[in-house]
C-alpha cells in the first residue's frame, strides 16, 4: 500500500482554500415585461410593485432548484495508475480491477450529486445538466438517479446510511462506458465519510489499495513524504515494508503545477502540470521528498 498524497491525514499542513474553479451556489434570473398601454397597468394595480414581485418570485424559483453543495470530493487512484504500481510487485497483474467506493451518510437528509468523469465534469455541480450520466441521490426522485443497492431513491437518507459502489473496471478505460471508478466527482449537501478500495482479479485481494478520502477543502499545497525506498525497515531490504514506494497526486484545479524536490534542494527537480481530477503518478519516491 502506498500513501495517497492528496489525503493529508498524517500531516499538519493547513488546508488550502477552495480552488478558484469552484462554482457559486446561486443563480440570477431576469424578467422582461412589455406593454403598449402602460397606463392600464397602473389602473389595475400592476405597477412597479407588481413587476418587482414577479422578478423576486422568479429568482426564488431558480434558487430553490439549486443544490446547496457544501463539500466536493474526487475519487482518488485511477485504476490505470494502480496497475502501473502493482506491476512492480506482481508482474502477473491482469487488466480487470475490482473497484469499490463506499460512502456513509453522517447527517439525515443529505443529498449527493455523483458526477462521472467520462463525459467531462459538470460546469456547475449545484445545477447539474448532464442528465444522462450525473445522478442526484437522496431527493426521492428515481428519474434523476438512485444509489446502487437501493430499490428506489430515498426521499431522505437516514443518518448512517451506506452507499456501496462496486464494479469491475477493465483496462484500458473506454470513456464510452460509464462506471464507478477513480476520478469521479461527488458533491454533498452535508459532510459524508468516504473510503476507496481497489484490487485486480489477478493476483487478487491480497494485493489491495485502500485509502481514506478527504474533501477538496481539506487538501493542501505543501507536503513532505514521511517514508521512501531509502527507509529500510525492517532489514534487510528484501524484507522492508518500504521496498517499493510511490505517490498519487490529484489536482483540484486546472493548471495545477506540482514541483518535486529533495531535502536540501532549492529548486525542484521535476515540474508537472495537471488538470482538475487528474493524477500525477510518481514512482520510487524517497524519504523527505517535498511537494511544494
């Protein structure tokens, strides 16, 4: 198992602000009125006050349609990167991933928007428009999606509800096939708990990835890798639990630059650009590599 760098549960770095790519939760609506006899409007009590009320009512209807997303998540560790990692340890790793994403609802009434990466992310996750792929769970409307394992979409999730997304993911990935897998995006109206696991059907679950997933506001911009292949424990090297180390770095915004440098280096040895939801995969990492 290797550390997912976008999950700083063991670091004390401050959380970064929500990226500039995040969208606002509200919307605007303009109402145009027209009459060729304005005097009759005043006569019948439909003057400026009536127009103002019409505009306000229309604005409220738009706001009510929006979903108040308070947390945003990306499923880490895409299957292709996991396989690249596994091939070092198990050269017989096949191309079929058993992928698991587990979500626990902490607060009753939580609504969840599940945004698939395959057709591009929603421009505004609070107002999803990709009805063919994006699903809304917890609003009681089966027409816009229901969570896996549920006969119908709950009108309100009880606290403690579990949503388990498990399917086989074949490689190479075909974006025309919609699956629950790495890089998917999730929005929730209250805090949720998410874990992500994956293994390949060969060699099986004895070689497994499992990580705790954090929401985007908890991500950071500066990290120190706590272990690396230069840490030999226990000895000898063939018995070391750090015989092979790598890092997955996921971007929360387009144009993200990921520099890598070692302790004592003033300039980064490697600069990598990434886009929202994409992974920078680094193999053979060493102790005290810096990402900042």
